[in-house]
């Protein structure tokens, strides 16, 4: 059965959809990254005060990693309902969950007030954050990918990806301003709460924008097809996750491998760097935050450029530039930081994030083009979020443990290089997707699904 044609949206409509996805992902990543920065800077003192400072940081990063553990569950639940009910409804729900959990962190008591219940409550709220983010990413990039112009899908779909550096920029900027304006005592006492409470205002803005956009036309067409098949042949659709694992297991594994270097390098460059610069090199918190702040601004600017380049030369070549580049940069990265100069630190972080952007920018279109519409939310989310448990979740924790054990950056650099090699292998095994038509993918999926039913019917009439 051929997929119905869907007219491309008007430029003004597409820009509104891109803006809705970008603002939503910015808020969600602001909430998620804010926790990471706070874990590196103050949570060890507030929630694990009885531990050695570096051990307290490890425990703090462990609660940070718990958020990643919840992301695969969020991917499964949001992916299932997003493929059944639509992208827009689930994106609104994810924003409410993330914002509510972040706002609650800003209100919660610390270890000094309620003892061991404080880190437990903190962990629960972190789990809610991770669950929400597990469903956010897939829906946001698909809403744009499925609305956008096929010839410029890499460019348009890269804009929701800029929500990550924008959220990092916003979170780091707020923390940097507070650490500059407040004394260390004031920041540790009450100042750290302000960025978390600010999330409540941001969520209201994000909801207002997200509620104003339309559902993906590609999803509407695929849903109509499914309803027609059900009416004509009484054919019940398989659960999206079952269909993904049956027909797209290879693509899921490729997506997971592709995420390894991208995820690990990002959290080493933006989260662990706050620990390394302030403990191993004895730089100030403010200096480290400023370097991440400026680097994130450059990161934001280059992501659409990498996305546009992927429309010209393909997703795989751009992704490989990033994976190989990040691996090659790790030893210079730490060598520059060890000089203890702000300019060298800024150069290390900025170049690292520019190279990371070459992987992150084409990722949205690349993953979207792997899966058929009625299993796309599940497929893209599973591939992206299941890998985060092995990649981004333990990255700051592993890096901090390696630093504690070896008192050297060399094992950390080798850790990132190993991840880069794994990503290069995954991309080498992938097919180029730049020319794929999303509706053609739906037609191919229909043919696969229809084949067993047709064979059974032939057998009955023989």
C-alpha cells in the first residue's frame, strides 16, 4: 500500500515547529545539565557531607548517573505511545514531568536537615528527570524531521539538537552568574536553589509554544494507513517496540554504537571537566564554568552548520569526522588544561565541542531516516537512550574514578579514544540515509508486515 503524499509545510509553519522543538529541548536539557553541574560543584557538600571530598563527588555523580538509567524506560514508554498517539501529546507530558522534578529539587531539604532521606529524595527526582528526557529527544527531533523539507532535513533536524548546548549554556550561565555574585557560603546555603526554581517559569513558556504546533503530517498519514488496513483486513498492528526489534534490530545496534563516542566525550568535556580543572589543576570554579559557557555558545552555532553539511555530503562522513576528531583531540585536550591557563582551557573545551557537534548534528536526521513512521519514535528513542546507560551515565563517574586511582589524565583520554573507535566501527557498518524518503520507508515496512498475512491467506485457499 503506497503512503499518502504529504505536502511540505509553509516556511513560517516549519520555523514555528523548529522553534517549539528547540525551546522545549533547551528547557529539558537545561534541567538535566543543571543537575550535572550542581553535582560537580555543590551536591557532594550538601547531600554527602560525611565523605572525603572526591568520594563525595563520586557519590554525587552516582545520583547523576541514575537519571541515565531511567532514560531507556522513558524511551520505551514514550516511544510506544508516541508511535500510537502522536508526537505532540507526549512532548507536552515530558516537559511537564521534567520541569516539575527540577522545580522540586530546588525546594528539597539537604542532608543537614533530614539526613539520609535527602540523597534518597534527590535520587527519586533524578529518576523522574531521566524518564522524561528519555521520551523527549525522540519526539522533538521527529516532529521536525517529519515536517521538514527532505533535501534539508539534516539542517532542520539539527536545530532541536542545539537544545543541548543551549540548555548547557543557560544552566552554566546561570550558575556562573550566581558563583560570581555570591560568596561560596551563600551559594552553598541557598544560591544553588535559584536555577532549579527558575525551571518553573521556563516550563510555562515551553508549554505555551508546544501547544501551538500541529502534529506531524507524516505521522497522520501513517496513522490513517494503519486504520485503513485494520478496517479492510482486520489486521492489528504489532507493538512498536516489537516491530522495531524484529525489523530494525541492526539499525538499533548501529544507533547505540554511534552514540558511544558522542555521549561519552560530551560529558567528559562539559561535566567531568569541572572536576578535573578545579581539583587536578587547581583552577577556580568560575574559570571552569566560563570556559564551558563560551564553548557551549560556539557548540550551539556550529551544530546547524554540521547539519547542513550532512545534507550535502551525507550523514556518515560528517559523523566520522566527529568521531575520529574527538578521539584524536583527547591527549591535546588534557595537555592544554594542564597548563592551568584560561585560554588553553577554553581552546580545549571549544575544539572538543566543535568536533562533538559533527556527531550530534546529523544524528537527528540519521536516526529518523532509519525507521518507518509507526515505529520511528520507539526505534530512534531506544537506539539513542539505551546506549546512554553505558555511555553518558557512567562517563563522569568513570573519569573521576580513573583520576582518583591513577592521578593522571592518560587513562581518561584512552577511555574516550576507545569509545571513538567503537563509534567509527558502528558508522562504518551503517548505510547512508541522506536520500531516504520517509514515506518510502513506510511502504517498505507495510510490505514486510503484509507478507505473512498474504502467505497465510494463500495457504488457506490452496
